[in-house]
C-alpha cells in the first residue's frame, strides 16, 4: 500500500470532516466540535504533509507550562539565543523552529504547519513561524519552541496544542515546583492514551531533591502509562550572562536527540509510528463527530416536525371548518338569506323546486348587489378563520421550539419574529380567497357551457350558481346539529337543490369535490409559505445530515488502507465498530488530537531518568533566563 493511497483516503476524511456542521449546542457537541477542529488541523498541519515526505527531518516540539523554562532549554541546547526569553508572561509569542541550514527546504510554506506564515525574524504574531538556521544542530532534526500550554492568552494555548499535534516527538518541559499541576497532566494523560513518543524534562530540581523529586515524577508517569518515557532531570543552577544553562545540564538531552536523529532507521520508525498513532486517533474520533452530526440532524428534524405538525393542524382545522357548516353562520347565512329569501323557501323546497328556481332567477335579475354581499361575507368569514389559524400555528410552533434547547438557540439567533404570522399573511389570505372564488366561478362557467344545462345556467347566472356551490362546499361533511341544522342545514339543502336543477345530482357532487380540493390546495400553499419561515431558520443552521455518513464512509476507507499497510497497525475491533454506529459518547479530554510513537521505539538506554551531575554550580533557578 502506497503513501499516496493512504494520503488520498485521509484527504477524503478531511473533506468529509470539513463539510460537517455542529451549530446547535447539544450534550457532547462542543467536545465533538473540538475533535473535528483538531482532526482537520492535524491532517493539514502534520499527517498529509508528513505522508508526502516521510524522509523529512524529525520534528521535536518543546512544550510545557508557564515558567517551565522551555525557551531557556532550547537556547541552552543550541548554545546561543535563538528564542526570546524573559520574565514577562507570556514570553513566547510566535513559535520558533530551529533547523540545520541544509534542511531549510523541508520547512517551507507547503510543508509542516502550512497555515503558519514563515519569517526569518522574531515576530509577535502567533500565526507566524520563525525559522532559525543553526549549523550546530544535527541534520535530520528540528526543534520547535512552542507557547505555554496554560498561557493566560487563549490564542497561545490553542497554538501550543496545534504544535504538539504536529510533532514527531514531544519534549515536555516542567519544573520541580509545578510538575504535579493539573494542566500538564491533562496533556500527559492524552499522550499516554495515544502511546505518544514523549520525553519529559524536569527543570530546576533543588540539588537536595535530585533523588526524591525525579523519582516521584517517574512514579506518577508509570502510574499513568508513561513509565517507558525518558525523564531528564536538570538541577537548579545559575545561568550565564546570556541566560544559558551550563552545557553539562543539557548535554544528555541534546545527545539523546542527536542519537535519535542520526539513526535513519530509528527516525523512520518513530515517524511511521507517529503517523500510525495519529491515524488511529482519527479513526477513533471520526465516528464521534459523525454521531454528533446525527444528533444535530435529529434535533433539527424534531424542530422541523414540530413546525410542520403545527401548520398541518392549521390546514386540517380550516379544512374541517370549511366543510362542516361552520361558515354557514353569522354574516354568511344572513347574506345568503337576503339573496334567496326566507321562510317559505325552505317549506317549499321539496315540492316547488321549479318555483324556487323562478324565485332565484328573479332574485338574481333584480338584486345583483345581494350576490356580491354573499361573496363578501364568504370572503370575510374565511379570512377570519384562516388568519386565526395561521396565527395559532405560528404560536404553537414557536412555543414548541421555545420548549426545546435546540429550538431556543435557533430562535435567539433568528432575526424573524416567529411567534406570529408574517406581516404579509393577511394580504396573502385575502388574495387566496378571491382567487378561490374565481376558481369556483370558472368551474361552474365551464360546466354550465354544456348543451344540457346551458339554458338553466344562464337563467340563474354564473355568480348565483357559484355562490350556491360555495354553500354546498361549506356543508359537505354535514357537521351541523340542533338548531343549526334547521337553518344553516336548510340553506345547504336549498343550494344543493338549486345546483341539481342546473347540473344534475352527480355533477353537483363532482363540482363540490373539485371546488373543495382547490380550496384545500390554496390553503396548504398559504400555510406552506408561513411554514417556510421556520424551515429557513433550520436550513440556515447549516446542519448537513449526509455529512455523518460521508465521515463514516471516509473513515472506513482509511481503516481499509491502514489494515492493508504492513507498516501500520491494523484497526482494532472497537475502531471498526465505531464506524458502524457503536461508538461511545465523546468524553472530556484536552483539546489535542493525534497519537505518537510508543516509547519502546526510542533507544532503551535513554528510557531511564538522567540526573545531571550534582556538582553543577547551584543557586537561583534563573538569573537572566526565561522562567517560562
């Protein structure tokens, strides 16, 4: 299996991770977002560039806590000032990478850490990498002085984590006074979980404690899975006029690094195992990000269902009330009576349909204004009903969202007031009703043009027939009871009889059904336009459900390549199952990703505590050097 195939599968995973969005704050989503960010950063900063050139120099990142003396250590190993020191926190503002002059081409902008600008001079910008060429440094080795992992500046902490994730080897620096602090051990715990290639430098150990303190730290490391990692103890000592430690204090560390860099096979093994560990971490973490995307999608889908259900209920309610006789009350009923007459109409409807038709024709010819009054009453009644249901639907949907954690976040971020219908809703309702009335008139006009019913149709008039059809539509389900049945029910029967006299019984049923369907269709379109406001908020959140499957597919592809590459460790059962949806929830961990090499690959003789000679001059921990 070639490095190119492995790189291609990792690029696909990187693209899938990049497409994922986790905008809603859910349990575990913040940690999953951190994993996602760190995985992408490590792929860009380390994995992909390193896979392109496995023979690049070994990159040892010097990291640690504030006051640990990282810059002083780097300067002392080089023998001159290459990284700024001082007592004002934070000292290291931009990372400093020291390399052999012949290795300069390995650290161009397209290589390791491509997101950082390059500079040959010191900078105060955390996004700039200062490159320092040093002839005394062994070729094949580079040292990177990183900011404090517990810096008071958040930007520095993030950069420190990023640089450590891009390391072939961690050189972790702490002090006798602070080696038990929580933050360093969060990182060391993370290193142990990843079987990291790690060496620890314990600085400023009081000479009297050179036996006790390193031994205690070594015990702590062993208890936390780091027992095989080298531990170098540097006694508290004076620095020279340039703030450098005595050469004897740093020689064991420098020699160990030089030996590792000089052994091509050992260096290559470290790099491959570092890559393998980082790839393994990506394979373990990718399903957690995919699961977080699933959770986001489920939350968005629930909100969508809540909104859709609310407007679906509005459509149902209006649909029922425009067919059960609800509208055949009040003003509509009064105007209809004005149009067709009262009392004797209903008493004679069964025996005198012909007379009723004559009365209707007289009414139509003599009082056309009354037809318009009925139409206006219908329009007003429907408008009140639809507008009320539109407002209720918005209120129900907004309340459902407000009772949901994800919904509250989206409501807070939205600039639209979703608690009520849109400003343009009343005008849209009026237009929809008028258009439906026009639909009814067109429907009866088309039907009335047949030879069989043409004469009766023209005798009654299109408006009169159309209004009668509306009355039939409004009573299709026969929901009238009691007194309503006697009055409004008689109204519906009269309208039915009039239309049957014009079109016939079967045609009336068909026309009423068509008219009701057209009304329902316009109603659904109205509510859909209101629902769209909620859907826009959901769409703007940017959750992409398909990205979860894309991450899983890409992760499985990485595992397949990894499993067929003899240089890499085959994926574990847990890693394989993770892509099948059985991964556990994200747990709290440092904001850092990537495995590095097992310490067993390092020279065995250096896996023991290296205590610097006790006869070194002692005194203040730092005179002019960097206490950080």
